[in-house]
C-alpha cells in the first residue's frame, strides 16, 4: 500500500478565532525560538524558530502561520521533526496542522510510524490545549484593584 504525504498530517480544531490565536503566536516568551513545552511521557516540544506568516492563502485577513519544531524524548534524543501550521478554520475557530519534516515518511518502518503517530498526537493535543488556554486567558479582563 502506497502512502502519500497528506496521510501523515494531523489536524486539530481550536475553538478560538484566528485573531485570538495570532496574539498568542506573537508572544515571544511563550512561543519564541527555543521555547520548550512538556509533553506526556517526559517528552518535550522545542520550537526551532518562532511562528511566522507562511503564506496568506485566503488574503491577509486569514494568514497561515508556521514554525518548525522538534520533539525530544525524556532521554534527550530527538524523536521527530515537525512543521506546525496554524490556519483559519472559520470565523470562530482555528485549525492546527502537525506534519513531519521528512522526505519519505511512507518508507518508515512500522515501529517508527507508530512512534511518529504517538508523538504527533501528543504534540497536536498539547499545542491545542496551550493555544486554547492562552487565548482564553488573553480575553479575560485584568483584575482591577478597588480603592480602599
């Protein structure tokens, strides 16, 4: 059976508008180059570069954002290299895509493919949760102090 590249792409829907997610993507302390985020089983996601506008397929209003990332095992070995892409899903939600940075993933062994999908699902779920919680937190008004 011949696999093609789109079969290796994982997709998640973030139920926040693209504008809210873009504000999170521009936070260099959170998603800048070298930023790391913990994943299950002691793995960690490390962004190699900050998110940047990749290609505005639907005009400037709905730009596509992408960043290269790597996932390292608990022992510090690089398990998988990814491209993470953020697009508009519709006016109220955003699409997150995780795809491998490999020329021919269809040639991977069964063991490597299982490891890729386990790590890719953890990455997609972790990034979805991170983007959603930060977007919601940025919408909340800052607490004000009442005069005594």
